[in-house]
C-alpha cells in the first residue's frame, strides 16, 4: 500500500514503511522530480511561481503563497495515499516541516480521506521510543493483513 | 557601484520563499546590485533553544530557524553587511516574527535591515529598489554621511507622476523645475532646462549630476550622471537636509503617485524602511481622483480638507474604485466637499499608518515629503493618527532632486 508519512521528509518513517513492504509517500520523491526536471531553473528546489497557483486546489488565494506552494508538492502524496502515519510534535532531527499552517491543512486532509490512519506522539524516552516503533510496525502489519 | 567592489553580503532570513518560487527573483535583484545572499548557519541546538532565548513561541519550524539565524547575526557568529527578512504575505504568525526579528537586528547591530512580505507574483523588478537601497546603505556610508551640498550640482527625480529637477550651488537651491511625467526623457529635459534657466547657469557648468526615481537608469545614461540612486536613500538625505534634522533619529514619509515609502533614519542614513506599492488606494493617485471628482485642482484639495471633518463621511473601502464610490455616495447624500476631501486624506493616511508604519519604528521628528505633503489635509491626517507633529519642509516636493544634487556633490572631486 502507499503510505503517507508525516513529517513527510522523515527518513525513519520512510524506512520503516519500506521494511514492512509498503511504499512510503515522502516529500523527497516529489522534490527529486522537480530537481531532475531539466527545463526548470528555479533554485533551490525548482518550485516556480506556477506551483502556488496549483496549490489553489487546496487553499484559496488569501492563503499565503508558501502554504500553497507546499500544497502543490503534497498534492500527489495526499491524492495517492492508501494509509497514513502522522507523528505529532516531532523533533527537527526526526523530520521537519517548516510551516505550521501547511501542516494543519495536510493533517486535516489526510484525516478527511478516511483511510487507515495511525496518529501518535513523538517519543520522549527510550521506552516510549520502543512503544512508538512497535505501534508503527503493528499498524503496517495490519495494513498487509487487511490487504489479504 | 563598480564591479571592482566586493559584493555586499545580505543575510536572507525567510519563511516560505523557496516554496513560493521566487528565490530566483531575489537572486536576480541582488545580482543587479552586486550583492550576494547568504544563509547564516545554525546548529540544531540553536533552533531547539531559540524560542526561550528570543522569548517568542511559534508553531512553524521555519520561523524558529529565522529567529536562530537572526541570533547568529547579532552574536557575531556570522558576518553580514545587510539583512533581508521576508515572509509570506497574509501569514499572521510570520508577520509577528518578521517584525520582531527586524527590530531585534536593528536594535542590537548597526546592520541595515529591510523586511518584506511576498507573494508568488513578487518579481526582481519589485525588489530592485529595495535591494539597491539596502546595499547602498551598507556600502556607501561615507557618501551618505554628506550633510552639505558644495559646488554647482543638479539633481533630477523622475517620478511616476511628476519629474522634478533642481540646481544647487554652495548649499542653496538656485533653480527648480517641476513638470508632469509624460515621456521620461522629454519630461526630464524640460524640468532640467527650467531649473537651469531659473538658476541662470549653463548645463556644461554643472559639476556633478544625480538622478533618482523610476526613470533614474534611463536618465542616468542620457545625462551621463555621476550618481544614479534609488529614491529611498536619496529621499532620506533630502528630507533630513531640507528639514535641518541631519543628526539623530527621524522618520521620513513619502506618499508618492504610485507607491509610498516609510523610512526610519539615523543621522541621515536609512535603517529600516518599507515601500508599499500594491494598492493605488493608498497613493497620491487616490487624492488626484478625489480632487477631480470634487472639481478642484490637486493643489486646492489640501486646503479644502483642512476645513473639513473626515468623521462626517463614511468610507466603506480603501480601494481606489470603491473608496471613490463611497465619496461619491456621500456627496449624493449631502456631504460637504470639505468633509469628503478630509475623508480622502484620512483614508490615505490611515492606510499608510496601518500597512506601513507598523513595519518601522516611528521616531520623531516625522518628516513628510513629496508632492502629496503639500496637500495640507494629508500631513494633518497623519498627525491625528500618529499623535505627533509632522514637519513638511520647504521645497518638500523637490525632495528627490535635492537629495540627488546633495549626494552628487560628493563626486565633484573625483
């Protein structure tokens, strides 16, 4: 299954999803597509002024351009998600999404999709961390079992 | 500016820029003024602790990064010549951080700083004047420290509505020219010729010439100017010079035909400034249209406004179209022309107050310059809103030309 992860640039979450045989939907792949598009030249990540306009699909024009630009990147991830793992209040080193307003909107849209969803807090101790990984692995296994 | 000069290092403190697709525009504007954008490096621990250290809690990690980068500049961890603070237009959280970061840098360093709120439509052209002012302030402090005009010099200010020229000799204005801007070069020729005629001097005798305003580059090339300079630094110099407030703090307000400038000045050098240009409802154009609707000339509008009471007219919009409609409706329901004129001045002043003066620290004396400062109702409305005395110096409408002539005299000995 295609599993949306939040933070969408979390290498830990991306790796866990892959280990359990699913496809992580991470922002790196979308940025990678932009960066590898040869005809574009809009550093640093090749987002052009057209992208915030694409973001109008999710947010009206009075919503800041930075939110809409980010939403254009998230669009394929949200659209293709079959399931999702959302981690609240992650440490920046775990994965960092820059804009709080974008994050609120993305999390809402994921919840609104009514897909299998695991929401959990970022762990603050080693025991919590073990429980954290256990919950994620149980969720990912349940997706596989559900598929069967 | 010459290519042999080292590029000015501008720190970019931003949230949302790269996702708005305008980083390229910023790079382009900075390149044109021989500057480079730098991104202060911080450690992850700096970001972890910054909310407590800065005293501002925010939800967006990019804003925490912005504060951490500001701290890196203030503590000297990173060396830069100027700072550009930019966040998305219409983001409330970012607007708070932008304003506080700007104030924090301004108060703790002598580094010039500008803040800007952008959309995906922001272009290099829009940013150029701001970047030019920022780099000039960083690069040319000795030129900007000049407080007296010397020799025989001239300045031409090619504005969006009018073109102004002055000739100065030994710290005095000896000739002036003021014409509507129709064709940039022809209007400048006419204004310059009028100023030379009044001064009774030949063009060949002018020792140095400065150009400013929208048409500064075209005029600079045409007249082989010694100084081609944007209007923010030039107007700051012109304002404190004409108001005789060259030392200490000052705030310069210039409501132009197309955009407004609010500049916080220290010893005649701009520290913080904003430049609005999104809405014509906040510009001199709105007052022109009001005057036309009232059947008076723009020069009569100010005196009329001073006699009126803005509170007697209800305005529902700041928009140049709907705002005028409000005024027309008021006239239709029996409002007095003087009250309508006062309401128009109040509307423009209120927009300046709400949209621009929140972006700088307003410190006395407040000096209003530009053609609109002669519309008496406007400085009066600004006084009422700011609760401070507003100074309108003599020859306020020639501010850019005077500033250019003053600064150009620094080139005489070269």
